[in-house]
């Protein structure tokens, strides 16, 4: 189905017909950040990220024939520069004028069978130091996840780990099952981390299919949920490495 969408979008781009411009247009160059879902010979399909440049979270298609080869792969986070109208097809289309890879604290791990079917949503809880994290399993597989999680911030160049307040932090070795078409909610304590000020944050967890036993590194699938603020923030004066 995604391939069909990409083909339709490509035809709209080449023929310049049958595609309606939205009210969102940019005479000057604009930028958004997104995760790559599909890579084709002359085009890319990405998923935009909440509060990171695009006007909403959606799938966006753009051509790459005039862009540099940046060695991108599925799952990479990219910075996309574009200009002109946003075309109201599905997926939506932009005219990209440039793109670049965004560094990550560590590369996200993906399983193709879970890529479009597992997502995580994060939001601040009632307690100012609590983060409500919900994993949605829309796949056909029973998934397992644990207590471990990390918080990362975006410093304008890449994603960096937010340091723990205690370097000897440990997690209870518990496995949680998430059945197909179900979800599971976790409450995470942000007071465990050093307070930093940045524009974007995300929480990262990993899941795996229960059919993948024993578990190997290549079986893990990382999910991230973005949130815009961090309690009791302190100014980051320099990039953390």
C-alpha cells in the first residue's frame, strides 16, 4: 500500500496535475525533521515529528533526484529543507531543496515487520516530574518490553543522551507483554535525569517479538515518543558529547 502511495505521489510530481496545494506554503526555504520510512530510487517517504518544523504529524513524500546522496537508510532521522506549496495528496508532498542526516545518541534499531505498526506517545503527567509513556502495538505479534528507558534532547545538530543524576542507576529486570492491537502505559520519573534546557526531547524504549527467542541485538525494535518540555530546566551552554 505504501508503495502505491509513493507511485501516485511521484506521478503527481512529474505530471503536475491532479494535486491540490494546501494553505501551507513557503516562498522562502523552510525546514522540518522526519524519520525515513521508505527509500526508492528517486524518492523518499518520511514521517514528520511533532513540533519539529512541519505543521502536523504526517507522512511526506519528496523527490531525491536533485539532492545529494547522504547515505540515508530506513529509520534515519533527517533534516529536510523545502520551498513552495505543500501538496495535499496522501502522502503529502514537498519540493525538497536539501537534506542531511541527524546524528543520534545511538542509532535506532528497526524491525521491518514492526516499523508501521508499533508507536509510542509521550506526554508530561500531572506530577511535574512524571512522563506518561504509552506503547501501541498494532502489529500481529505479541511484544515484550522492559523497564529500561532513556531520555534524549536535540541540540540543533543531533540527539544526545540526557545525563542521569546518579551514574549507578539500575532497572528491575521485568518483562511486560503487549498483546496485538493493545497498548501499555508506563509512568517514567524525569527527576532521575539532570535538568537541561533544549527545544526538543524524546524518550526511547525497545520492544521485541516474543517469537524471537533467544533475544539477539538484531531482534530489538526501538520506539521513541517526543515531548516539548522538561521540568526544572537549566540552560545548556554547550553541546554535550
